[in-house]
C-alpha cells in the first residue's frame, strides 16, 4: 500500500502540510513497513492548476491513498477518477504522527472536496 502524505519536509519527522495542492513535498509511505520516498510537489509554485498537477503526480506514483489536511475540487476530481482514496484532517504534527493516526483510524475518507478552489494560495 502506498499512502501519500502532504508534507513540509522530506522525511518522517517533517511537519505535515494541510494544503494538498500547494504543499512542498509528498512523503509516500508504506504504512506497514514505514518505508518511504519523498518527492517534491511539482505544482506547489504554479500560478494556476496546482491541485491538478499535484494530483496527477500522485496518480503517476501509483499511490493508493492520500492523507492531507484539506483537498480542493480540482485535485479531488483527479484523485477520485484514478480510484485514489482521499483522507483529510491531518492538520499538524509530523508525517510519522499522521501515518500512525491513519493506522489507528483517526482520519476518514471524503466523498467530495472539502476545500474551495484556490484555498491553498497565500
């Protein structure tokens, strides 16, 4: 299983970033083994289309699920079309904390976007 966590840094001790499309990094973690890979978010500095670019990057990495704070409509639509589950509510703490919370069932999936378009800007 591959869980993509929106993050501000490149390891398990990095702080989570509650913004999906504008986060700096994604940490892709296997929750069972805690093996991980960190990738830069290609959409983080885009003037437009950040959510779509970020979501496509997660699709290309063949993630099974995303864990983030909030997810806007454009990103959600791309992830949903690819069959990737979106878990929200990871607003603070480390990536390690977020993955542990995921394993404990702390976060739920969403059936639609829970942030407005362009909410992660600024």
